[in-house]
């Protein structure tokens, strides 16, 4: 009984600490921003849910922790993401953080419906590289973001200066107590894939749940993550690695897997794609490093859940069973194909 009471007290304390937190600061943790919009009697639960959404050939990751909601990329299809926003109950909600990892349409097109006025979705922070682009769909998205800056105090941040304080890393505390580190990408000019921002999600502690997400980062961007010191701070070792670049062989290196040491990789891709994803070489590298994988084209949406308490661990559940699966488009990339490929 005594032990139960202590556990309840500890949970309550954790809830109070986590309550209302949504602080952002550079790597020093400076410059907090606190939002309090929940009832004191109703502390948000610390549970973390991450969904690698099945959006076809593209990326979209939705994170929910406490009352905080984060979307990293929106996939290639606005209608599909609109359907997902409906089914996830995200209309009339606040999306605390939206991150466009880099400026390719298979990542940004699905972000458009967030701004449909009929959905009444409020967005607090929008991150992207802000690199010049001639793409009309991206211009539309940027117009929507800028108009929200004016009308709804959206904070529009460059991934090159994610906290707006000159620091390479911006740490955000979500309202359930999880933290998210947003890391400055390889400097411009670089091809869009290599401008992909890296994001590390950490549960209550590293024994709770950790995940690394870095868009379509290819070899030079992956080398940059280590050169920039991210392997030391915030650390790259994680439970789950979002397979960079849809399982392309240019999105993984043996060194990357040595640094991240994931148990699982999750690749987001369409079953029929022109790029040969997942590449045979990438699967071989995962296999050699003892990394198991799920892939959205075969497994559907992959859901990761953690109670969000220190040392609580996590579960990873595909919508359709089977691990380390192959897909109909998988092929061996030529060395040239491995070095190229944009989407
Ligand atoms: Zn992509």
C-alpha cells in the first residue's frame, strides 16, 4: 500500500512538473517559453505516441505527448493528409510544432491542408530551411505560413537557427515531458536532401523512448551530424531510427548505424516507386548491424507507444504484420543511382 502511495505521489509530481511545459531553448536551455492552457486538476499524461503515417512515397510523422502535437513532414498528397487529419481528430486543435525537414514535394505537399481555414488548426511553430525555391506548391505553403505569422502569431523559424538565438540546437519540452531536439542541418548551398534537419525525440529519459528522424539526409548530411557534435550532444543513440530517404542506400552508412544503434528502423515509402526503394544495399546494411525494420508500404502506419515514464520502454506496432519485409519496387541501386535521386 505504502509503495502504491509513493508511486501515486511520484506520478502526481511528474504530472505537475510536466504540466503546462512547452519550453524552447538553445542547447543551454535558455530562453524558455511557457504556455499554460490546461486545468491544474488535469495534468497531461506523459505517454508518447509516434505514428509513421502511411502516406505513400513520402514522409509524415505525427507525435503526441501530453497535450502537445507535432507533425514532421506531411507526405506527397494533400488529400491523403486531409483524410488523416480527420481520422486523427486534429481539426479544431493546436499543432504545437510543424517541421518541414527539407523542401521536396513528397514532404511538404501534405502540409497544405493544415492551413485549410475550415479545419481551424492553430499552428504555434513552423520550422523549415527557408531556402529559395521556384516550386509553386511550396510558395503556396509559405504564403499560408506567413499569413498566419501576421494573423495568428505563428512563429516561423529557420532550421539554420532553430531557436532564433544563434545556437545549432533548439530543445523543446513537450507538455507530456518529452523533449525534442531540432538540429541545424548541413549549411547551404547543398542539395535539398542534404539540407534535411535532424530531430531527436527523447521520452522522460533515454530508458523511456528515443527516436532519430532526419528526412532525406544523404551521406554528406549524415557525416555533418557527427562532425557537428550531435553524437555527443544530444547523442545519436536511439531506439528507433526513421530510415533516411525512404530506405535509399544513400540514406544510411555503417557509421550512422554505429552511432544511432537502433533496434528498429522505420522506412516510409510507396510500394510502387521509381527509385527502387528500399534499396537492397540499405537493407543489407540494416541487417548487418542487427537492425530490424518496418516499412509503411508493406506494414501500413507504424505506431510507437511509450508510457513516457523513466525507464518505461516502448512498443512498436505495425498496422499489418511482418518484419524485415521486401517490397515490389526494391532493387539494387547502381553506385550512380545511390549517389543521386532527389525525392
Ligand atoms: Zn523524400
